[in-house]
C-alpha cells in the first residue's frame, strides 16, 4: 500500500496517517523528518541539505527526490508507506511516479481530506485555547492571520498536484468534516475496493 495524504493544515492528515501506519504496519514518511534525520546522522545527503538550509534556501527537488527514493528502498517500506509532505510540486509528483515505475511500483491512492476553511480556522483556534488552558504555549504560527495565509498557500500550491493525480485516476477525495473515526473508515473503504 503506497499512499499520499493531502489536506490543508488542520485537516487531520497526521491523525489519519498515524492510524493507517499502525493498522497496516507501514511507515509514515515525512520529508521534514527525513531531512532532519539525514542532517542529524551527518549523511552525505544530510550534509548537502544542511549547507543549503543554513543559507536559508529550500532544499532542491533532486535532493528531496533522492532522499525519498533512498528511504522507500528501506526494509520497513516493503509493504508500503504513507507520504506526508511530499510531493509538494507537480515536478516532484512526476519524479515520484517515474521513481516508483523504475522500482516496479506505483501509488495506490492519493487521498485528499477536504475540510471547509471556516472549520479549519475554528479547529486551530480550539487547539490554541486547549493548549493555553492546559498551561502550554501556542505555536507562533497559530494565529488567525498566519493560519489563513498557510491555508491560502496550501490551496495555491496543492491545486495543481490534485489535478495531476486526478488525471492519473489516483485521487480520492474524502469528506474531512466528518468525525475522525468516520474519516478513517472512509479511507479504509477506499483501500479495500
């Protein structure tokens, strides 16, 4: 099972990815986590990525693509994986498709969690209130204006990716406005049909 999860900030991707990973014994692969691990382990790829990040630049596609390719070749990905945060561009999606074809694999589904914008803002505000009530500190980007910009950026950057996977017949949209357990059930139903 090779999946990609799409959804705006606050849509529940992390929760659903964790549930899928546990249920199917496959890893959730986050490019951010992979980059941090490569840097921490001082790998060749990590050293290259660190130098780029230290200059304040985005890590180029060829580095990220190679890192993903190397990661999915590892033993724990034999039964599949869930991609989180990758691909971010159509060029990365095309590279992923080509990479998997070379390995004799393909994406089983690109799952989009659809959630209304107003509901996402309400979820973020509730998360902040709950964090503060518990004596915690809210994240610096957890305010209405910054969150709205993150939602706008997601819509702008992700729409072309959704169209790419829709054209390939791999995109499945799930109503993320439902309860977590219903969303999980709907995703599982997609995977078993």
